[in-house]
């Protein structure tokens, strides 16, 4: 899914920086055109020890705090006279309420245009995978696990569960792998699409911070009886995919 929200055209004197944002429950990552590297910071409302967490289990629970955090993070990358083009990732199956809240939060950056991109599609872009062939994407976030079956350039079916890397200390990698496997098994049982077989034969596309845990990856591979190799730099795959979508948008501007 790619959704757009726009403002009226801006005066010619204003700049239009491009910003990609992956607003995670544990960490927020941002990329800006023309600047080196990716900003990678905890998703917290302030630097103090008692700072709140404005995003929990993939849901923005404190919009005002989230807006302040993004303003603080990107203040030196967005000139006061700028109206940036922003691409941001959203967890799969987020719905209109999440999209509306996120777009409202991003108004703190005075955007000209906002593009919303499903995180699983962003990961596919970053990996350079072919979304027209059957592909199973697993995003192992800190608070949320997302699974989507892609084919013909679309999401055929998807699930999300409130479990992730944050639960490893309490549950352990074996239990978490069991939970993710049960999630995928339920998808296949409820919607027995033939593309699942081809996608598992190819091997799932694995991303997110949890993909940095070899113990979890090995257990998932064994339980699913499928080859399992994380994408390069899996923890930043979503924001890199959003950045790639931005580059495409800049080369093919939206009509007024």
C-alpha cells in the first residue's frame, strides 16, 4: 500500500528535502537525501531516564510526544523554510486510523507531500526482491512481528502479532520461534493459497532487528523447513526501502 497526503504547491524559494522515516516501537530510523548515513535513535519522548515511549506494539499512543521526538531528531535536517517530501513506513494491516494519526504527527515537519508505505513492501524494495513472484516477508520488530505473502506486486494476505525482540528475554528464542511459526501456519490454514508453497521453497525474506539474532533465525528455519537468511542490514531495511520509494517519487514527480 502506498498512500499520499499533500499540501498546496509551495513558493519557488522553498526547498523540498526528502526524508524517509521508519517509526518503530523501540527505535526510530530516518534517512535524508544528501546526508550521510541513517539516523537510528530510541523511540522515546526525551533524553531523560523517565522518558515515555510514544509508540507501543506498532501503535502511536502519544501523538504529541511522537511529533516532538521527530522535530528534535530532524531539526537540523529540515530548514525552517522547507516543506519536505516524506515517506514513512506503516505496519501491515494498520488501517486508516493509524495512517491518519501518523500523517498528523508528521505535520510537525511541515511536509509538502507524505507517502505511506507498508513496511513489508519497503523491505522488499530494500532487498531488491521481485514482488511479482511469490514471496513471504517476515518483519521481526522489537514489539511487533509482521508476516505478509506477496505476489503479482501485491499483498495477498498478512498477519501481525504483538510479539517481538523485546519478548526474547522473557520467552526465549525457541518460544518466540514457535509463536511466529504458529502465526504463519494459521495463515496457511485460513487462506490456503498455492503461492505459500513457492514462497517457502524460495525462502522467506527476513528483516527487522530480530533478524540479527542467529538463534532465532535458525529455529525459524528449522520449524518452517525453509531456507532462512536475513536481508543485509535487516534492522534498517524498512527505512532504506522507504528511501528508495522516495527516490522514485523524485524522479517521477506527482502532478499538481
